[in-house]
């Protein structure tokens, strides 16, 4: 068993990386930093595939540094801890989400909002303090400061839990912050993908009435019969949308493509809140008058801080909430990316790292 001590040598690692904007991933050997006194090193067992991974490997946001090892929905088992680590021990089930560091001193960090720290360091593709580029979870191990490591309760299966570290917290945080977590409220969820299906599950566990809003009529049965939504609206059906006007306390909008906001604002009651968690590449049209008529709000939200992420995981454990996943081997990842670009997944790809990542 690994000792609780600082490792004198960098941790050898193996994963899959994209080396150019073609987005093709292939085997890649690299090193993790030396395990420090406050670091946790863990064997990666599963890693979810987020749509942002696809954007990054193809440099669609113009910020990618190659080679890039994606992955920020990372779960596994602790193999080593530094001498000053207090929260974890060897053998613990843990996870790391989108963040691996922040300044710890700004106003946001002091309020447990590391996700809004101007100096936050992402789990992959960011420059770390030592000048190296961070590598993500499409790899066999991970090293992180214990502050950014999440404890996974024993009753949660690791494969279905991995996507909670991004998709889960992305919808949980706005439900809490915008006060859309009160039993009996009526919540709309726009889009039934990786984020949307998690929003339905969390909202139902909170006691909300949930209506899914989608462009795809064929998702109605899935939304209502299996996920437990109370209603379903086809957003292109003007008659359905008209009948539902003014009925919702809030809406979580998960769509990352350009789409109309005006019909969604119309669904809100007075003082209703439309919260965007998707990130369309082009501006969305927003008229002032529909907001004035009813004192409505359009807001946004980005993942969550570490304290809230742990709270979300504990809530998921209490209510047996995990993501619906398609478990894939590592060598299927390029096909998975092609399918993801066509929204051909229900609802999250998760890579079986430990059983399929083989070093050559």
C-alpha cells in the first residue's frame, strides 16, 4: 500500500491526447507533478465526456494548448496522500471536477466560490503555477490539492457519479442560488441532454413540479415515463407554449445552440427566473420589454464551488441520483466524440479508464 508521504519523483502517467485541431485523440505518455504535502494522488477509474471536451480538442473556443488531455469528470481511488493531508486517506473513493486550483484569497474564494475566481486553474488545458499545462482525466492517474478533491459516498457507483462533477453541479448550483429548490415550485428544463436530465432528477428530488421543454417530440416518453417529469412542451409548438404561458417559477436552460429566449420568458410567472447554463457560441437576442412586464430575470451560472460540489454529491447520495450513462472503452473515444457532435448519446459517455486504458 502506498505510504502517506511526499513522492520524490514525478508521477508517470498515461492517457489519450489531442495534438492538433483535428480533434483526434491518441495514446500519450506524460508526467504528473511530484505529490506535495497537501496533495492527493488517485488512480482514475472512470472519466465522463463533457461537450466542452469536444470544443477544446478542436480548439473551437480558440484557447486550446496542444497536446491536450481532456476530462474534468474524474473519479477513482486514492493511492497516496501527502503528509499534511487531513481529509483523505489511501483507499477513499474520490473525484475531481473542473477545477484544480484557485487563488484562495479573493472575495469569491473566501465565499467558497472558487469557480468564479479570476485566477482559477482548470483541470486540463490551464497553466499551473509551476508553468506546466494541466492534464485531465482521460488518463490513468490524477494529482490534486486536497482542497479540490471531492469525497464520493460509498453508496454511489463511480461510473454514474463521474458526470455529477460537471453536469450535476452545473444544474444543482443555480437551483440553489436562484431559490428554485422549494417544494411545490414549477420548474422548466430546456433541453434533455447531459445537463437537462440531471436537472430533472435534482428538481424532482427537491419536490418540484418539472416540465421539460424540447424541440424533439420523441423525448416525451423518456422525460415523463422514465425520468419522472410532470409535463412536456414542444418548443416549436406555439399552441402548447401559449397554453403554458405564465405558469413557471423558473427555467433552467441547458441549450448550447442559438435559440429564442422570448418564448421561454413568456412561460415565466411574474418574478420568474430564466437561468442559462449552456454557452451558445453566438449572441442570443434579448428584448427588455418582456422582462419589464413581470419583473423577470435572465441569469447565468457556471459549475459550482468546491463546498457546494460536495454538498451536491452528498445530496445525490441521499436521493440515489446518478447520471444515465453509456460506458465506453478508451479506444472508442474518437467515435464517441463524433456521436457527441450529433447529440447521439443518452445522456453521458463515461470512459472505463481502469479496464480499457492500456499503455503500449
